[in-house]
DNA sequence: ACATGGCTTGTTAACGATAACATACAGAAG
DNA sequence: CTTCTGTATGTTATCGTTAACAAGCCATGT
C-alpha cells in the first residue's frame, strides 16, 4: 500500500504474466477479451496507474508533440492550439506546450528543453529563429512544422501565410475606399517578427501605390495591448491629424485605437477609418465593427495536426517538405466605411 | 550518425565513464569544472541531446506539474498559468497543460491521461469534479491544488476565493449607488461551475437585501462570449426594460452587453449600469470603462507555484492541507456611475 | 611517514514498461 | 491421426539514465 503498484503487482494479482498485463492496456495487442477485462478490473481494484514514462523509454515513443506559441493569451494562437490539440488527440498524441513570450532567445531555450522530452514532432510559431534554435530543430530527427508564416528558408514543413503579402489586401481595400493618408500602428520590431513582417508589407504596399509609407507609430513590445493601441492613436491624432485611415498590427490594438477616438469624440469611420488583423471576436462586436483580416487560425492548427498525424503514421508522401498555404481573407466592416 | 548519440557515445568520445557524463549534465553532482566543460563540449560536438525520459524513469521524478484549465484563450486563466509557469520554472519544473473546455467529463479524462505521465503535482481549476476524478486525484500520491475556488470539501491544497461570496461585493456596490432592479447574465450552469457559483452568490446577495433576484438571463454554454453577452442584453432590454443595472458572469459578456447598448442608443450608465467580473484589459479600455472585480489571477498562479515548490522541496510544514485565500477586489469604473 | 578526509571518478544494478522471440493449445485440413 | 494455422500467453533482454556504493588520489596534520 505504501508504494504505487506496477504491472508486476497487477500481474501477480490477476494470475498472469507482466506481458499479458501490458497487452491488456494497449488497443492492438492480441489478447482475449475475457483476460483483458479481468486484468483491467484487477488493475482498477489495486489503483494501478499506467506509467507512460517507462512505456516511452522502452518503446522509444513519447506520444508528445512539442508546440511553441508566443503567448497563451491570444485568441488566434489559442485557436490554432485548440484545433491542433484535438486533431493530435485523435492520433493518440499529446501536446506539450511552451510559450516564447515573443522572444527568440526564450524560444531557443524552450526548444532545447522540449527536445529533451523526446517529442515525436515539433510545431513552432513563425519562421524567425536564432541560429542555434535552427540547428537544434534540424538535427532533432523529427518532423518540424513552422506555422503562421511563410519562411523564405523553411526548416521543414510549413502551414501558414505570408505576413508581408497579407498587408497588400488591406492597403488595397483602404485605397479602393478612397483613403490615401494611411498610418500603421505596430510594436517593437525587434520582438514581434510577424508584426514586423506585416509592417514591412504595409510599407511595400504603400510604396507600390505611390503613397507615403512613413506614418508609422511604434508602441512597446508585442503583443501590442488595447491600452497601447489607444496610446498610439492619441499620438497619431496629436501629431498627424490629417491621417485618413489607420491599420493596426492586430485587432486588440485596433480596438484600443477605436476607444481613443470614442473618448475624443472622433467619429469612426467618418473622421478616420480603422482596421486591424486577426479577426478577433471583438472586431465583429465593437461599435462600429472593425475591418480585419481573418487568418483562419483553426485551419492552421487543423492542417498542421493532420500533417503530423500523416507523417508519423508513415503513409505520407515522403517527397520532402510539405508547404500548406492557408489563405487569409479580408473582412470588411463598418470601421472602414464598409459592411 | 544514423541513431542519435546517448551518454555512452559521449562517454566514449570524452574518455570517461557514463556516470561522469551523467554528472556533467546535472547541477549539484560533484565533478571537476574541467571535466564538466570537456564533456559538455564533446556532447555538443556529437549533437547529443539529454534524454529526459530515461532520466525520469530511473530517478522517479518527471519534472512535470500537470495543470488543467477550462480554456486556453482566457486572459484570467492565462495569467494564472503564466505566473505558475514562471514560478515552477525557477524550481526546475515544467507545466504540462490540459484544457477541460468547461466540461467535468473532459476534465476526468484529462486527469487520467495526465497522471500517466507521473506528474509531481497536480493543479486544477475549480472545486467541482466528477466522483472518479476526485478519487484519481486523491490516490495519485502527489500534491493536489485546487484554484479559482474555495471548495467546501477540498481534495488537498487550495489557492483561490469564493465565487459565491464575491458577488456580495458587487451587489453591495450597486445598491450603494442606488440601483435596485439588478439583472444577472450568465451561461448554462451545467457547465461553468464557477459561473454558476457566482450566479448563486448574486441571488443570495439580492435576497439578503430584500431585492428581486429573479432577473436572470442565461445564454449558451460557457465561456459566455461577447456576442452572447450582446444577445443577452438584447433580451433583457426587450423583456425587462425597467432594469437599472446588469452584472455579467465575466467581462467579455459585460462588454458585449455594452456594445448592444451602444447599437441601440441606450446610455451607460445613465439608462442602465453594467458590471462584469475578471478585470480583463477590455474593461479598463472600453468607453465607458466597465466596473469589474479583479480576482488577481497572477497572484493565484504565483501562490500555487510557490506552494508546490515548497512542498516538493519537502521543507514545507506538513501540517495537512494549506488554504490560501486570494481576496478579489472590486474595481469601480464609469459603467456603474463610479470612477 | 602514515592516517585522515575531501574531492573526483568508476562499477553495478535497477527504474517499469515492451520488442522480439518462443511456446502452448485448439480447431481445421488432409 | 498427423500436420498446419492462428490465437493467446510466457520468457528474456533491453530502452538510457541514475541511485548506491566503492575506490582512487591528493593535500593536510601529526
């Protein structure tokens, strides 16, 4: 009673060999229904708990898929993780989640830690990593999937979209509605690499159209909060009052900007238009509703999970790395005069 | 090169025994700095990755703390997990996260899965569990911490607050400001047990003051979304137009309610007051800012992590289960005529 | 010079499960 | 009746690391 029972105890109590107990706890093994039933019941009575650690060591399969995301508290990444988790769950795999806090150095540390647990696959957010992190992932000997991005030099598989190109849709939408003096609100580029990509995309798209791409407001480290979005809007209204439209790096910042307008009596979209990115719930609910871009986070998780399940079952085409592009979609709403 | 190197290979390459390599990868073991340095370098050159699985089996220490939360995408729980994670990280422990989706049956399944990984402690959200889940946790032989609640019959340790009592503060605040006809917006009680507790607390507090506690709007399964909050407000305004104040089970629902008022031209707080729970960022940013209750999620995670670190170091007082109450605080803002 | 003790390194067995192989047995086929 | 086939169970060795114990070496004190 002092120490927790092992298969040995269960085997003794059930009058069978340890191997038979082992088989009773797996789905595919050949064992008669009666024996399995009997062993399960005996185990239950003894309070036996299967030890995955020992199982993992002997079978050399951890059942883990390591996943890193910048922040847990972000509806977009959470949706991806949720979809990924349920897809992998169906394949008998468990997600081992790590949070990088938008920091490549932290990501490197985390990947090192996660790899020690012998994951069967690795899913990371974004395509920017430290050199050491890249090397670790390449030598890990398991499938690597980069998500939420379309890296120029992928480490392995990719499920995502181009954060640069996506801004073209947004600038096209705004110029089509007649806006010319358009500003961008984002965070410190040294950290949020995907946000920096979107800013780059914004600048490029503006330049392509011969428009001034210099209205850039930077506020703090990512993720850019609602409060910081409001602060950025305050700066913008104070320093560049003739701005006609604002694109925020993500919806929470866009919503913060919207609230600042409300506080100042600036009408949206009559006086200034606002748009975000991510299609967070708040964008559909806010008054006025915010134009955004839906990157289909759940679809990203679903596809990544499917890919990994296929790869590990071994029946996937082994024709090198897969690239799955999940095309984002512009959602036009009242905040840019649409909807 | 085909198979990944083990300590054996590293030992051979470095010209030492396997045991010495093992020591080189731990912090406390007695080994000379020169040898450690040499082994670390050799290991690095070989691309050796420490195998936690084998280590865990032999040492009977997994380095895991299993944690269950209802939803990943909730700023409150995310803050708790973040604080818990960083506190445990300092103690060399890794969080193994599972999401219950506000479902006790799912929680039971999850706890069973997590226990197989031999966690060194278990942190669960809430004090309501299935009978089987309770039994599993009690027999797990590791510290169990229930959070975000103050259960009547705790399983072990507790770090939280009473979801029932907390509504007393809110009703007191509203009645002090002169509101009498107060409604409550919540989700299906069969799922969100903490939400149901808050609803119970609301009813009790209203009755204590001789006020009508029957203005209860129920919308869907938890978590109650912004959209559902808006829908609930629509129902309320249509069916009980003389309501003076509304308390939502959580801030997102409260914000949804606020947006519905904005769409209808109902003024807040002049025509109706709104309050929420959780002190999410949105409540401080919304216009008008929303009155809420701050449950100090980070403090909950911090305390739970500290408790576990102490317990596992063994130097904690073993005087039975610990109960740490983290007192929530009312944050009065413009949406109830304050601030 | 020799015992003592601290520091560093090595040897052996074990953690709890499963892969691989061996074997027993029942019913089918010849 | 013998051989064959397939299902159900058992035996042995092993996954990669570390606990426990053993032992060597060197400096120090007497």
